[in-house]
C-alpha cells in the first residue's frame, strides 16, 4: 500500500508544496483556484463553478477540452512506443510530424528541430543563428533584435530577447547582445502616425534597420518578431510592416525568425501565421497549439539556407532536449492536425474572425475601453482612464483594477481570461478555435458587466 498522501486536502497541499508559475504565492493564502475538468469551451473548478475558457488555457487548447480523439492517440502511442530520443536515432512519429509541418510552412522552410516548448524553441533559434554565421565564416554575427514589451520565453537566452524589463531584472546579467526596437502598438504610436497605418508600419520597421545599422550588420545574427505581438495586448502588424522587415533583413544579411509560439496552428488563421501576413521567415518557432495542449511539444522550423552548412561533413548542432519530438506528443500533434483538416478549423477561424472583432468592438462604447485590437481569435482590450486623451492607469491604480477587482470578478462571472499589465492594462482573449458567435456574445456580455462595474468603482 502506498504511504504517499494524495488529495486529502488539496488546498493545504497546494499552499504547502506547489509553486505556481508567474504566481504571487501569497495570493494562495486565501484559496487556490483549482481547475478539475474541461469540456468543449468550458472548464470547471473544484467547487463546480463553470467558466468559459476565454484564453484556451494559455493560448493552447485550439480544439477545446475533452477531445477523445486526442486522448486516444496519446494512449495508443504510449502502448506502442512511449519514449525514444531523436539523438542519433529517429522514430516514425517524429519523422511524420516533421514532414507534415514542413508541408505547411512557407517557402523553403523544410527542416524541423523538435523541442518540448516555446521558450526552448526560441533558445534553439538563437543558438542556431549563432552557429550558422560561424559556419559561414562570420563569427561576429551573434546579436539579436526584438521589440519592446515582447515576450519570447524564460530561459536565459529567450529572456534576453524578451522586452519586459521587470521580468528580466531578477535574473540579470543575462545573455549579452539582445537589442530592442519599438513595437507595433498603433494605439500608442507617435501622434503624427496614428491616422496613417502604412506610414506607422514603415516607421516601426525602419527602427529595426536603424538598430542593425547602429550595432553594425556584421554583428547582428537575427531579428525575432511575433506575427501578432502578445505582451502589451495583441499588437497586429501595420500594413507593409513585414514586407519592409524582410527587405531590411535581406539587405543586411540578417536572419528573420517568426516567433509563432502563440500565433501558429490557426490562432490567426493559417497553420503558420506568417502565411496570413505574407512573409517568408528563415526560421519559425512554435509550440502551444501544435497538440491543442494535450501533450507538450515545440519546434524550430528552419529554411534550407540555414540548414545547408549542417547537411554534410562532420558538422552537427550540439543542442537538444531529452523529450524533444516525444513519440506520444508527436502522435497527438498528428491527430490534432487531422482534426484541423476534417473539421475545417482554418476556414472556421477565417469566417468567424470578423464576427469576433465586431462583437468585441461593441465594448468601445464603455468609458473604460480605449482600444480593441488583434487578429484571428487573438484579441486585447486596452483599458484607460480617459478615452479622449488615452490616459492610462498608474501602477497603483492598475494593481487595484486588474488584480484587486477584474481578475476575481471575471472569474466569478464565469470567464477565464487574462487581465494583464505588461505594458498598459489590458484584458486578453484567445478562445478555442471551435468557438462561434454564440460564445463571442456570451464573452462580450460578461466583459460588459464586469468592466461597467470596474468603471463605477474607480
């Protein structure tokens, strides 16, 4: 008989033993919200309270909860081959998934390096870029450029690429050579560019060129950009932005990495969001939605150009992860992509994305809502003190608004989403890709009620 305690008092056990990610552990002294079940668009907590999953877990559960097909794929693969590494060996699931991902990727992005998550994929891309340029006889090219407020992961390299000083400060010094440029938040653009999206896009892209030229193109290895930037509240690219970025990278011989950890697998529309936005990167990093969260996996997809110096001779990429390309995860990813095809998920997102936009834009009549922005099934709602001046909340006000009221009030009202102040205060939404107008209306009504009460309390 096992002597290990199990579930006798999970609230106490959670407070005493579990360390929540990105969590103020002191907040658990008053109770640990514990999710026990999911079905379709909903999850339930331990008290039986039902919530709409308005964030797809964490931008992950593309096809919703409780999909028997994905659970069955995991079980079948675990019985056949539960684990084998892809260090000098291969297994059928990793081979098949690599082929399938390459078929979805644009241009000559044909090679797949598997990881177990998104931060590892970003770490892989930076290490690969450094070695690529060394193999090309240009060892000085090691720096990277990314955007202010952008989040790219928590490992030492990925955190260096991240543009959120408050996340980096506790762990400095980080990896040197990561430089930041302005993001594409049109709502906070310079005033003379707010009414001209194309001019703003050109201005923002040219700041990348400026950074490369300032550091010296001979020192810059890569530019890391999300198709739609997550942190700060879903910044879509202005018209012409990525076209100009691709020109800049080509002009200065710098690799372009499309960080699609959130945006891939239908979140914006296509399997890879760079296809939706009309550019071909040199590398794509992805994770989250590849299995709809039913098993962990990530990947860095690489162009033929970048892979070429590794293709012959004794050269190898001395990098890897024990669980990268895990057979169970790869099998679940294949089943997930099967469902994308049979259920027409990409077409569903494209048809319903304008409906989601129109539904959320109804909230612009509230005095606390300054901006509604995003693409596909990925939206941010920026909250302001004054819609005319776009005045934001100070740190204390943001603390009281987001953590003191909005987060618990939205939970109580039956909506799981993110109230965030990495940048200006926002509410973020990324519902499962199987949602439609009925769910959009329900989400809007919950938000309307809670935001109306929040304004009354200010």
